C-alpha cells in the first residue's frame, strides 16, 4: 500500500493529518511535525506541535481547545501558583506526564524522533509521528517590542506585538530526521500534503532546513498545500494578523505564492473559487472548513484524489 | 520569646513538629529536617521528608496517608503509565508542582534551604523549615540483596530486604545549614526535641554530620528524644523490623542508648513505664501516641515542660 506524507504545524494542520489518518489504512501516513515551537519551560522540554499531533491522532485531544488533552485537570498549575511558580504556559496534569517523560529520555541521550515514535506507538497511533529534526530549530519573532522566542510571542504575549520578521535559529544547519528523508524519497509515495497550518509560523520552520526543501523538490510525489486562509480569514490563530503585519496580501493566493517552487497543487476553499484562475499552480476547489471527523476525511480524500490527477497528468 | 528546635524525619517526626508548632506562638519553632531520603526521580529533585514537614505544617497534608497532599489527584501518574514511564514512586498532581519548581530553582543555582524556606513562607508556615544541609547526604541501605539507595529500599522494595547496615554517603563532609547552626547555638533556646522518627533511617542521617553532633553537644538547651517505639512496636514504618535485623533489642531503651551522649532526657510511653528505671537519662512518661492535633499539642507541651525541669535542674 503506498503511503502519504503530511506536513503539519499545530492545531489546524493536525485536523487534516487526522483526516488523512482516518481516511487511509493503518500505517500509511507519516506526519512530519514542526519543532520550531519547542522550548524549555520549568526545566521541561516541551514540543507543542508534536504533542498536538500526538493527542489528535491518538484521540486524546481536547475537542474544544484543539490542543492539550481531553478531560484534563489543572491541580499542578494551581499548586504551582501557590508556591510562586510561573503559570503563563498552561500545563495540564496528564499532559505534564509527556513533558516529564520526554525530558527524562532526552536527558538520558535518546533522540526526540525515537522518543515520540515510541510514545505514539504506546498511545496506539498507527501512523509515524516524525518531528522534523532531532536538532534544535527555534522560531524567533522580530516584533515592534524586540525579538521574542515563539512561545513568548504566541502564548505569553498572545500574538499582540506587531511582527516585523520571523526567523528560525538553527534551521540552516539542522539535519532533517532520517525517517523524514526516507519517507519523502519513497518512489511509491502517493502525495505530500502541506496541511493548513500557519505558513509563516508553523510550516516555514520545517522549510527553513535546506535539506528539507531539497527533499521536497526531489520527491516524486505531488506536493499539495491545503489553504489555511478562507475568504481572507484564517480558521484559527494569527495567520491573517501576521500576513498584514508582514505587508502581505491576505489571501489564499499569497499563501500559494509563498509555497511557489515547492508545491504542485493547491486546495482552495469554495469561498475563494473566483481566485482559482490567478493561481500559479493547479487548484482543487472544495469546502475546506473541517469541523467534524467526516469533514476532515472528506478534505483528505479530495486532496488525495487531486494528487492522483496531478500525478497522472505528469506521467 | 525563646525558641524551640525540632529535629525530624518524615511522618512520625512531623506529627510532633506540628504539635510544637501548634502549641507555641508563631515564629518560635525551627524544624530541622532529614534530607538523606532526597533523590532524583524522573529528572526531578525530590525531598520526601522536607515535603512531609512542609505539607504537615501548612495543613495541606493528607490526614490518612500522613505523606503527600490532601485531596490529591493522580492524572499525571496515570498518564505517565500510559506512555511507559516509571510509576513506582507516587507523585500526585499538586505535589508535582513542588518537585518541578524546586528542581527548576536548584538548577538555577538557589540553595535547597533558601527555596524551602521561601516556599514554606508562601504556604503560610510561621516556623522555619530547615533542611539539615544544602549538601547532598544520601542514605544507603546495605541489605541481603546488596546496597540500595533509600527510596529503592523504602518505596520500591517496601522495606522487604533484610538490613545489614545503614550508611550516609556525604555525611562526613556535608556542611550543616548555617541557619541550623545559628538555631542550635541560640543561648535562649528552650529545647531541642528529637521527634519520634525512625532513629536509624531518618534521624541518623542528620546526626551523620560531625558538625551537627558537635552543635547538639555544645547547645545550651536540653536535648530531648521522644520515643518512636511503644511496647516494642513502632507506631508506623519499619523501625522495629530494622532494629531486629540490626540485632538491636527492640525497645525504647535501645533507642535511648542509641542517642546516648547527645540527649539529656527521654520521653517514654506509659506502656513502657516499667523500663524507666533502667534508662541512662532522665525520663518523662506519658501517652506518646499522637492521633489528634490535641494529642500532638499535649505531647509537645509535656516535652517542653520536661525540658524546663531538666534545664532548671542543671542550673
């Protein structure tokens, strides 16, 4: 059975990764996840996007928030506040187990990729969960208030400062996870799907590694991006605010241009159908808003059919 | 107002420390606590006896178990088990905040004594909570199954291996916390109370520091030990099992002989009143079983009155 690669940031991307996972037989999806958001907090190594993918694919995620675990409790955070600890980053009691155990294993010398694939297996995930790299790549946001590490910008400051530029420290030299390179080089690969995560904050860290860009360009499979922008609005998060602050046109077309040279097709929302003709790559138009698991599977299936058509066309 | 020093291990000792704290005006008790049980687990620095004292004096302790926090939840441990983590040491969700925050502050270079006094203050404790030392002293238990670190012996193996000897790595060279030395040297000090903790496992690590022994011997205040053994049985824990395995007579008299040279008086249980005449030091006989807060205050008050009589006698 041929495989599919999903490239994902956090919540938005994980929805489509789940759609692909649910639409396909077990063990046919590899999810490459952003680690640019990773940070150390309270001495714990935290990988927010990898964890969102982990919880989403294992069915443990909170359906309301999109991040963190369902049925989470907050006794740790309450007690931490009582003894003067730093509580700006929300850590649920069950979620904490993941950070403590990952930190312990990283400090014992295991690689992030090995740890997360092992934990994904223990949580019953029948897909490969692949952090983009074992090396640190760190997203830095240059703002009107100075340079902020990603979580400071995103969580502590709630994306309020005006973004001037986004940089990825370590991206130029980080090695892509070997399993990621193998997955992208698979001659039978059906499709590479850039999921609807924030292109600038969540996908760009992945693309900041020259080895990753080269592997995507060399891949035989069609690369399809699914729009994170619908009718000039992001489904979730600060994508539109950031596009405005970076003086970009706020539209799906600008996202497609951002990925130009890497993508072979673009999935556009029905609401933006009129834009289709101006696109630099072939377009598939559908309702891309994913609320239910059914929505996610349908968008996944349509994206794969689109990839199939592109593949046939190029043969 | 003159002060009182309590020397305590875990649960048994903390009961009398609480009695002294409750019986006296605020800010008149200094509790010196064993750190020989401290260990690193899951990358966290854990101080079980200091934490038992902290939770007991702040009113947060679990009245049933005696250790840990009341109304504790266990989502962390359940989640940790689900991802293959080590769960032999019980860490509650709220309790975890203390270990994460202490570890963070220790790694940032703060001393254990400073951290614990700060946290004790934040939890409203109007006594000084003094870890015996900022330096690592580690209790090692030589057993018929080899040498075990304290928590391995005590928690993981539930005190099942037969004890041959107990050692305190680092005790010879560890410096006593300066605040402890100041407290013991106070010429106005009313009493130094060795609380009813396990003498071999919980008090001996404190006494393993030559500087501590010298300070106790030099102290002007009477040193009183309160019996951890009643009628040949320990109220809690493995004291009797260990005394048997170390070929000691299982009695309060053996405990008094163990402390000989350091103590000026011994509080013996009513059940053991017949032993009083054979004691090497003056004895006060009372019901030493402490179930209610009232019991704890009464034993505390009787111990202080006894100290007062000894002090008058020596003047």
